């Protein structure tokens, strides 16, 4: 928890926004919510008591936030002052969502997950692969420019192949 809060404070000092998401006590966060997270906080617990209730989790992170804020405020001010005035903004959920939608669509078009796209096995393979790609990109906390670069690079790789697949299908 302390490391997660320190990362959040450093991210805020760079001018980015941070959100702490807590799931319900019964089900936690959904798979989609977890997939969009830049980081996941885990709390070490005793084996016999492997979970915290929501109030305990919020209290623990709030306590750590207060402890880190009191110690790191001067350091955060130095980081913010030294940051470039033209620092790149972090990509938001809409931009990342568009990237992931395009990426998944291109992988289906190019039959990465399988030939038909209709089988449960292919859908499961797609879900697992996209989950890993989401986690990879989200951990990197990409900027708007980086997401644009990745989207453009993927487009240049996939679109010629997509045209070839369509042309072959039309010839048949």
C-alpha cells in the first residue's frame, strides 16, 4: 500500500490525475475495471484472514496517503517544479479504449485468435490475450502521444493485411 500511494503521489506531482478504485466487498472489482488499472494494490494478510472489508481497505490506503503526503510534500514540489512545462499528458480512458478496440479488431481481422471467431475457444483466447495486452499497456501509463504512436504503428502493420484478406475473400 505505501509503494502504491508513493507512486500515486509522484504521478500527481507530474500533473497527471490519479484515482483509487475500490470494489464491492462481495465481488471486488470487475475484470474490465482491473484491466484498465495502471497498478493494483494488494495488502499482505494472514492466511486465515485473506481479505479486508471495504472500510478497512479504504482506511489503510487513506492512512498511507496521509503518511506519504506529510513526508513527500517537499519532494513532490521539487518534482513538479523540475517537470517540463510541456510535459506530455497521460492518455485517458477514451483514448486507451479506442486503441484497445482497434487492436482487438485488427487481431480478429488477421485471424490471430483463430479462423472463425465463432468458437468459445477463440473468444477465450481473445479475452486472455487482450487482458495481457491491457495489463502491459496500462502498467506503462502511456502519454497521449505514445498511444497515438502505438495506434499508428499498429495501423500500418494491420491495414495492408486486412486489405489482402478482403481481396482474397472477394476473389473466392
